[in-house]
C-alpha cells in the first residue's frame, strides 16, 4: 500500500518559493487496484508519479510505503523502493541498462538475492510472456517503439513489484497495440499481483473496474463523479469521449444519473434510450460534404514512386509503394507500431534513400534550400541550440538567412 496524506510536491530543481505542481492530495493505493490519471500536458502527472516512486520528495504532507514501515519519512535518501515499486517513463531509450533484451531483464534482478536458476527462469518467463523470443539477443535501442515498450514491461514485471507506475510509457504505440498491452497489464493487476497506476494526457477510456482520476490545477479528483456541467466546462482536460457524450446528452435532457466513463456504459445507456444502431445514420452535413472540394488542380508537393526499401540487408518493408501529395493537402498516415510509418516519413524527408524507385519532393518556394521539414518522435534528440530562440533559428542560420530576418 502507498498512502499520500495532504501531499504537496514540485518537480526536482524547482525553486522553494515556486508554487507546488501538485497537492494537497490525499490518496491510498492498494495492491490489486488499477488507477488511470488523466490530465493536460503540464498538469503534474509526472511529478505525482515520481513522488509515488520515491524519486521526488514531498514539499509538505507525508508519503508512506507500507513495506518500509508506517513511520518511514518521505525523504528517501539511501533507500531504494525497487523492486516494490517499478516505474516506467515516456522516453524508452534512457531506461535500458543491458546490452541485449535478455541482459536488460536480468539487470534488475541481479541485486535481489535470487539463485542463478531462479533468475534465469524469471528472465525466460518474462521474455515468453511479452512475446520477445525473437528479440532476446537484440540491442534494446534497435527495436521498434512497440517492441521497446514490451521489453521495458518485461524487465519491470520480472521483479514482481507490488506497484507498477506508467507515465505515458506506451504513448509511442499505435492505439490498438497500446490498448492490447494495457489490457494485459489490467488483467494481471486485477489478479491481485500488483497495483497499476498509469497516466495519460490523451482522452483515454478506463478499463472496467479501473478507477478514473482527473489531475487539474494540482488537485486530484474522481473522474467518475464529475457532474455534466464540470465536464462540459473542462475544455482542456483529456476526458474520455463517453464522459463528454453523456454530459452533452444530459444538457439536452436525454441523460439521467451518473455520467458514463467508458464505452460499455455509454452504449448500454444509448440502447436504453432507443438510439439508432451504429452506422445507421450520419449527419446531413457529413453526407453532403463528401467530394465537395473542387476547383483547379493544385501543384504537386511530393511523390513516392515504385519504392522498395528496408533497413540494411533486411527484407524490404516497402515493395512497390506509391504515394503522392499536393500543396495545401493534409495527409494522415495510420498504421500499427512497426508497420513503417517513420520509415516512410524518413524517405519523404530525404534522410533515407530507397533501394529502388523514386522519392521526389517539389522545390521549395521563396529561394529557401529546405524541401521538406521533418519532426520525429523524441524531441530531446532534435533540439540542438543552447536556448529555444537559438534552436528555432538554427535551420534559418544553416540556410544562410541574414540575422535580422532570422530574428
């Protein structure tokens, strides 16, 4: 059990005079419970989870970890919470400590006093549970986003923690893969083996039996008891779609009782209201707008023609791929983790060259040298300047833009 009593905390390095990022918060987390924390970017989710992990001290109030004794102070100098608490954060690469996936899983077990046979058995069990057999000898940082997430979870759960904290750990996965992994963790936690606390800044729906919390202005509230007015007024909060739909229906006098926090509750209530089946209707505006765009042809912006490409000597990810786009067009590229979305964008951006075929980009306008601008997944790897201003101006400086215009 972890207990927070009137807790207030701020990120490490924050001035003592600065207002706490979270708190005051009273909260108890029991083994076998599952908690989902939703909050906008900057709401304090990471700070709160780092307090639970013993990585950030309390400014005020108290934190108690049951297995350390009721009187344990919140300052954790010299005390490790591993393996009682396992924490996984958003950027995967800095969290890998082994040269291979198998070594990384074993690393966290080596200080637990396990026999060699038990350690090997746990590593093998974790590799099998997360479908990592084909990657056991691979360097973890060479894996795809989904494979990295599974490797980190395998290493964390091999230690059999009492509490697993996920700070947007699966944010880099496609929604289908993420929900499948989260469902697996939810079932394991529900069996009573550990408490699960996960934080999101997206409109994530809770699983059945999962407790929904909303973090806003430092306060942690129960999302399931929010009234319709509060939901409708919370424009910046990433509340589940079911919650927003039921609040909108309440405003029109078509909903009674507690709002729905998940799709199952929403669909059951809609069925009771006699709503039409999914797919049986569409707004008139949506029906009439299809194919409405016309006008003169627009200028081509890029084209991938007969593309064949794969990393190194591996089998090709693309074979005969075709894609075109025109200026003014917005293209959404959707696919499972590992399906090649990043590889396709790297081809379009000119970072990689196809084995066969042509990757063409229109010449830029205005005399600039940059034909394509590419933003990738991990921002910290792409920040070059010493200040924000310097970083924003960097590409202009490389292009030879005079200093007054850069500024």
